[in-house]
C-alpha cells in the first residue's frame, strides 16, 4: 500500500471516531476529504491526489474494458458499480431524491441497457457490458454523482446521522429495480444502517476497496 492509500485509511479511522464522538462539523469535513480523494480531481479545486485519476492515467482502452484472467470484473464495471451504488444510496436512501442516472438521459449517453448497480452480474454479462459502455460518459456520470453526494452531505443535520433509512425509501430502490433480485441482500444491509453507517460504506470505504481492485487489475494487465 502506498503512502496515499495509507493516509486515506488513517483518515477513515478518524472519520469513524468523529462519527462516534458526535462532532458534526469534523465529521462532515473528514467525509468530504475522504470522498474527494476517491473521485476525479475535477470534483475539488486544488486537490493533490485522485485515486480515480491514478487508475485512468496511462491506462489503455483494453485495460479498462477487459476482465483479467481468473478475475471477476473489469475497471469499466467497477467504475459503473461505484457510481450506481453511490447514486442509489445517497439520492434514494439518504436524500429521498431522484437518482442522477434517471435524469439527463444517462442510459443513452452511457450506451447501456441496465439500470441496476451491477451486483450479481455473471462474467458474460460483465464482458458484454464492458465492451459497450462509453468510458468518457461513465467518468462524467460518476463525477455528477460525486458532486451531488457532496451537496447532500453538506446539508445533513446532526440528528439525521443517527436515523435509519426510512422503509419507503428502501422500497423505492426495489420498485425501480436498482438492484437485481439475486443481490437483494445488499438492500437488506442498507435497511439496517443509520445515515452515519451509510456514509462510512458506499461513498467512502466501498469506493476505496473497489478502486484498490481496479488498480490491481491495471497493474496485472499492463505489467
């Protein structure tokens, strides 16, 4: 693990402690810092390191679209999965608002026929998906999701962090088929989390873990 990854992990622990201590402003500030690192540098002016940008730097199109031998995912799938998970959890579950994906004709722009998060897709489905998706629009979509997340989090009040997701919002995710039936356990997981718990997983740690995977794929395919 390089120094940037180590620093991110250390700051994630600080975020956990801030949430536990009830220090609201410190929590928000730490979250925004952790979140920014995991998105394109375009999300915050003057940011020194972007994990997403590191993944894409010098990566060939083949590297982004191919599933490595004995692997499960492509980098293209990972970026889609991260964007969709963050879009669903932050907008549907935390804000109670419409997903970014359901605005501005994103399905057509991305050249995709699926709406779900990508969980439980088999290898053939991931392979086909990875060949067709528009990679530039994918990054643009993820950036839009990230910017909305930051706007939502900045408006959160201290008492909201302790709340669990309202059941009607969980139901909406299922109604919209944002998660495949074979992966509904993830929806059950979300239903048990508080807003604070959701901030610790999808838009921060979940992103970090999958970007680690994406970096390993890149290194394996381009070694």
